């Protein structure tokens, strides 16, 4: 499912009076809130769905696949998602 399909699903769930613009605004508000929550608190937990959490990767040695030369890969952060047991059970 891509973003356009998700907007259509939200529009259908909101009912016949909901516009596509309202569904898109609702999705945007949810995604922005998750983004702000992860930046501020490092974790956003949605009971029954899952948890978005900042993951840290330590600096490490790697290899350039083209030349085989050793190189240093800098430490970084990314966002991970862990599905709740309720979501996993529904799959």
C-alpha cells in the first residue's frame, strides 16, 4: 500500500462526507505527530499497533565494495519500528 492508497482507505473509513483533502490532512497530521514525538521523546508507542524508536548504530569498519579498500563508517541514528503482539497476531 502506498500513500495514495492509504489516503483513499482513510477517506472510506471516515465516511461519505469526508473529502480526499481531509483524509490527506489527517494522515499528514498523524505522520507529523509521530515524527515530532520520535525527535522529542526518542519513542512513540501506539498501543495495539507498535512502537517507533530511535536506533543508534555505532561507528564501524567497512569495505568499499568496488575497490575492497577498508573504510570507516560513521555512527548514525535511524528510526526503527517494532510491531505489537496484537498486530503480529493479526497477520
